[in-house]
C-alpha cells in the first residue's frame, strides 16, 4: 500500500503510538489522595484520566460553575480567565451550562456575573486570540443581558516604558489597572481566577510572546535564567517563584502573579489548569509544584500522568 505522509504526520503517528504504550491505568483516587496529603494548602485537586488536553476543559467548566454557585447568591460574581485552547473550550462549555441554569431558573445563580480576560489579545481583532472564549457568553439569549465581560484592548507584549504608560494612561486600560477605581486593588477585582501555565519548553509563552527578532535578548535572558521552569499566566517562573528579570519587553496582563498570591491568602479561588504542552507534550508538574507550594494557586486541574509525575517529583523512589 502506498501511503503518503508528511514528516509532521509521521511524528504525530509515532507520538500517538508511544503515548498508547506509555499510558497504563493508574489508580486515580490513590494518586489524588496522596497528592492531597502533600499539598494541604490546595482546597481543590482534579486529576483527569485523559491524554487529550481538551478533556481538561470539561472539568474546568464544572469546577468554575460549582464555585460560582458557592459564591452566589451575590449581585455579582467576577471571574477572570487566562488564555490557551483548553480555557477557550472551557469557556464555551461554561457558557452553555450557565445558559441552561438560567433557563431552568436553578437556585443560587448570581444576577450579573462578570467575565474578564486576564491577558491582552494576541490578535488585533478583539474577538480572536487570548480573549476569544469570552464571546461564547454573548451567544446565548439567556446570558446576553445578564453577563458582562471585559477584555484588555492592548497588544499582548510592549516595551517596558510603554507598559507603564499603558497601565497609567490609556482609556479603558487605565480603568482596569488603576487601584483607585471602585473595583479596588487588582487582587480584589476577581472572586475566581482561572489561569493556565506553560512548560519549560516555552512553546506557549516564549514562542507566542517573545518571537519577534527585536526581543531576542529578552528571550535569551528568560531561557538562560537559572532554574527557569516555565510560565504562570505569562510570567516567567523559577522553582522559587516569579523570576525577576531585567526585560525590555513585558507581557500585558491584568494581574501580576504576585496578585494571585494575595488572592489565595485572602481565600479567593485561583484555579490552575495544567495539561501537557500541546506541541511537544512536555509535562508541567514543576510549575504546579511551585504554584501550589508557594501559594500562587489553591485549586489544580491536571491530567493523571502529570499528577503521577508530580507525586514522583516530591517523593522520589
Ligand atoms: Zn512544548
């Protein structure tokens, strides 16, 4: 049989075979129970038995919906979403679930939920890129007049000097960032935050943000930094927390990772979603370990293989 395949298709096929071999049934409840004893500061942990990154989205939607219901009845519940494909799918599912709940007049629904993008768009069109998922909330009649949403109308990465200007002066952005606004300090704006993270390979964060030749020195500073383990909400991280680097370009995000820590310490819900790298399948357990241990997040949703690696990384055989 003459089968023509591109190089990429061959690589994908081999990867799938390797993953089938690699995947052996793991006792989910046992791994989760052990992890819970090691990460006592987490008040939510979901291990999903899947090799498909998008499967995490179902659990993200369930987790966020449950937490919205816990916070209601309130006039407003404010939910911030980071970027990435899994979170985009999760927003689609959550929008459907919320619409169904309002249609059926289920109890304990917030009157006016607010959804906010945490990262600036990666595309000049506001309906594409990191905030694309927010539009799903406008596609349901039950949600149209009820749900409010906020995006950051800015490029995703700007020079340090413009970053400050952007935060302080630009209409709309200033309102989102200014501490004196009625919304309060950044860490007080959201009740629930859902953030993604990137692995050490840097495929999501470095390729997406620092791909311009002008930014090659910054890229070298990040990849060359001692103990770089990946990113949390576009902020480079080491195993000790946020990596403070002297970069010329900074990503435009609505919250700094250090705001997440303040949210966690004041009992808000910070959910970390960490599947494997979509491109090279790199695991993200080092980021989960740091983010959980150091109090940047208090809920983790990941796949079972990552969970198993996480357990192994803290209790080596
Ligand atoms: Zn990768």
